[in-house]
């Protein structure tokens, strides 16, 4: 059975069987659905075949070389209304850093929790984004519906020259239950272009690009993120068949069992018939030291003795990854066992002010302070107080991830660390090159489950490519990233390579591409 039985529309997926030779195939032909001999099953005397009718007949997902019509970004209400200036690397920072740099003007839709006075939103929009060339719209969201991973909700496409946008049936994002926070976009949009898919999927695990040798064909790169939602009783080939039907793809390439989403492994650079493609980094002392710097910026050394020992080892002369590998591995193991007891360094004066405010104004219940009417009162205390509180909240949220994530990055650089995923990546690379794609290798690290289950790792593949601009994710690893981005500029002369600081997103298994929902221009001559 599928892990989430409500992950698809009721009565949307079947296995049809018939004991009459040839009848099943004729039935598929009548329904204008492809019949695959290789997918036939035998159940007793019956011949069976998986059966699925796509949500939008004739829908073809837009390949990445089509122009952009709209961008959907959910920047979060508190940084938006306080016009936060400090960079934390969340979806608000993404919007603030990326949108002014875009060469072309676009329609930008900000998903925004409603409940505050209208003028608060209007003044904030003008104050932060008024000088940019784009046309902005605020899309109303429920107050508790914050979710920055807009890429995972929608895939645009075309039916007979008309734009249509599929949105996922239900988004889980690793949660045991979707809840109101993950209601699909279709439920909050009256735009007739938006159609709720009969299937649940995560858009970062689906990429579409023209075939480098046959531009009339659309290639779909896919992973297995959606499989637990509705594919529990079907084979991998049947799963692929259904995805191809739903999104109108001509060729499918399975890139699963390496990263959580394929946009961490492969990202089209359409004008070059190329892909940014992940290259696992190993034995890089510079990367390990950057990860150590992040750890030391988050945690109090007095409360993290293992971190002190780790720093002492990594900063020894020469290359301690080689000379002190055994000691480093043991120290990392001890640190991982203690990381939940490390204390994060937050301004104690701010903590005292926040606690006093919660006790006085919210009956001692923190969550009640963030209801709309209470946020309005908070804003009356002054932007600084709300902004500092919200920044501290993100800092503390990151604290829950940064320890294990950075320890995973450091351990992944030990020379003896190997993973079967590395070999799979090289197998995929050869397959893609054989199809005619040029691969531009960019770093990725720390993505193996043996290091930290549930963490997607660090991948500079997870970028936003538009025309001859590429917005790449940045952790703030200055020296390491300068080297990586310089190599990328050599590989892609004439391209503008722009780093975007998205540390918060990376710590929570995201990146630049994850936080941008892209709606592309329809192709005028598209046919069903």
C-alpha cells in the first residue's frame, strides 16, 4: 500500500484486467491512452495493465527553455512587513536578492498570510520592492499556511496553445499529515489556469527539458519522492508511465536513489543543451573549515566541548583530514551524540524582553502572540522588536538543523568516506551524456543518509536559470564558493552567475530553485 492513502484522488488509479486476448489493448486505444506491452501483468488467466487517465488530457509540461510568465514566491509575513535587513537566507532574502537582479520584467506573485491592515502590506511592498521593474501581486493565504517551497506545488504546461498550471493533489513535504499548512494552491486561487492534479507529487523531483538531439521531444527527469503517496502497489516502470501520462513527457529518465529531489542533482541550462550536474566533493579541507565556522557561529563553545575539540583538530597544520582522520571521525561521532544538548547563542536581553511580552500580552502562550490581531499589536511596539524576535526565531529553528547538517558536511570530507550513491551519480552522468546533454559539474556534499537521515545536503545545482542568468545558492562559504563559481563562469562564458545567500533554506533541505514557482509562457503552436 502507498504510505499516504489520501495522496491521490479517489478512484483515479486502477489495474485493469481481461481474459480476452487483445481486448485490453483495444480499450486503451479507445481511451486514447498508450498501452505498453512491457507493463502487462498476468493474474491467473487474466492479462492486466495499470490504468490512469491524466488530470488534463493533452497537457504537456513546459520545458525549461520557454520564457517566464510569472514567478511565485512566498516570502513570509513577518520579514515582509518589517522589511528585515539582516540576511538569514530564507525565502524573503531570496526575493530581496534575486528580483532586483533579473534582467527581464516579470509578474511576481507573493503568497502572503492575510489578517493585517491592507496598508501594512502595501507600504512594505513599496518600501522593499518599489524600485524594481516587476509587476507585483499579493496572493492571500491563510495565516497558518506558511510554506516557502513554492516549486513543489506547481508545474506549468500547455494544452492546445493555452496555459494550464497543474498543482499537486496534496503536498506532504515529509510531514506525517499535510494539514491546512499544505493545502494546494488550487484551493486558494480562482484563476482558471490552475487545476488540481489527481496525484500528489513534489515539483522539485520533476524537471522538464527539450531532448538535446530531438527538440520536439520533452524529457522528464524524475525521482521517487511521490512514490510513497500513491505508488505503493505498482512497479517503478508503472510509476514512470503514470508520470509521463500526467505531464505529457516523451522520454523519462529516472534519477532516483541519489538525492531527495532531482533539482539537487540536475538543472537544465537550456540554451547550451547542458545540465548543471552534481559532483560529490570529498577530501576538501576548505569546505570542512567553512562548516566548522558555521557551527562556531551558532553554538556557545562553553556549552559545546566536542566542538572545541573538533576545531582544534581541523585547524592543525597540513591536512588533518588525512593525518587525523581517525581522531576526527571519533570526535564527530561524539559531537553528533551530544549536539542536541549544545546551547545556541541568542541575545539574552532579547529573550528576556520576549518572555516578558509573552507573559503580559499573550497569557504566557507564545503561539497566541503570532495571531493576526496580536501581530498588529506587536507592530505597534515598533518594527525593531518584531524583527529581532522573528530573526531570533529563525536562528533557533536553524539551530535544530545546523549541528547535524554541518557535522554531516565535515564527515563527508573524510577521505575514507564513500557511498554507493557516488557510483550511481556517475552512472547517471554517462547515461545523460549519451543522450547528448553536456554536463557542467558543480559541487554537492553531505547528502548521504548514513551521515544524517532526512537531510538533503548541500548542492549548488539547486539554482534558478533564466536566459543567460544563473542564480546559484550560497551558504556563505566564501573561499570554497568563490572557487566553485569561478569554475562555473569559465564553463559558461557570457553567463551572469549570481550567488544568492539561502543558508536557512539549505539547512532545511532546500535551495534557490525550491523557493521559486515558475509559470512559463505558453507555446502558440502547441497541439493536443
